């Protein structure tokens, strides 16, 4: 459980790129977030249920074992997987094919979904927004570099590996919110479109750009096993147009509005 509150989002140490600036205040409602990155076992169990319930996926997902994080999954597949996880548990899905929100995303490519296609207060699972991810990653104190504090420490997370590869989920101590692997291991997809200049917008909200800003890029966060410590900073932003092998994810659920 991540409590409602205000936090400072962005690079307060002036060591990242301009896309991490300006540091700005964001107010979030309370939410729940997975304690661990989605594992191969969890992915497979939902994937298998979905396959018999009118869902179709592009990729089966990759993992090093049942308790390792899944990766090499497309952003669009995660949208469908989140809906499948919700429906399997009798929850209301969050993602819909258009703003009318009458048909849940189950088949097809949903890369170009806008914010209006999301039921933000539904009981089901969805990807965290950038703001939710960053607040959760910091573990409490707003502005610290890493989930554990301000100093780089390879004993706190799986990064900088000579032989890169994820470790089992939860191999390192949790942060102040009880979350494991918010830095290193595998990158984690967020909901938001990537816009390098969005932080400068006076209308910045917790949901990111409402529609595709023209980049066709989605954000991922947190670093992976072969990342440098700089890429594992809570403020660091990366982006992609598709699946990358070291990118996994974790999900969130609504708790209360602001």
C-alpha cells in the first residue's frame, strides 16, 4: 500500500538529462503495487487462463525460472495480461479499446491507447504511471537517488553485473514501502507516453501525456542487471517502441482518489 500524498518528482541532484527536469510537485491518491516484479510463474498462470478466455498475445514471455521476473513481453501484451489477471480474479478491467470503455482490451495491438481508454478507478490491475512508479521506488523520502538512499551500493540491487542476467524476484532487501527490485534486475514498463519536455508543463498530472505526443514511445524505469548505477536512479527515464529482452513489469491497483 502506497499512501496518498505529495512528492517531488524528477532529478534533484542535477545528474540526469533534461528530460528529468524540472523537479516538480505531484499529488497522488493512494494505490497498491506488486511487492515483486511479475514472475514467470504468475505470468504463465494468467497467460494460460487468458488463452482459453478470448485473449490473444504476441509473445509468450521469457524467464529464467518460475520465481524469476518475466521479460521480453510487449507493452501491448501487458495491457491485455493486466485485464486477464483482473477478470480471472473477478475484478473490473482497467483497459478498453476506445474512450467509451465498453469493450475490454483482449485481442489486437493497443500501443496507441490514450488516457481516456483507462478506467483509472476500476478495481483491476494496470501498469503504474511514471509518477506512481517513481513515488513507490523512492520508498518514502521524496528526492533520494535510489530506493535505499543516496549512495550507490551493489549489495542493495542487481546491477552492474559482469555476467548480466536477472536474479529471482526478491533477492535483495525491500525499500521503505516493502517493495523489492525497484532498482536493477529487469527494467519495468510504465503506462505513460514518453515526452522529453512534459515535466515543464504547468498542467502536469499523475497520468502523463493524455495522448500520443508524436514520439510513439512508452516509458520504462529502474535499470536492469547490466545497468550502471546512474540508470538505477529513481528519477531516471528510458523509453522504447517495443519489447526489449530485459524489460519486465509490476502492476498497481486503485485504492483511493486524491
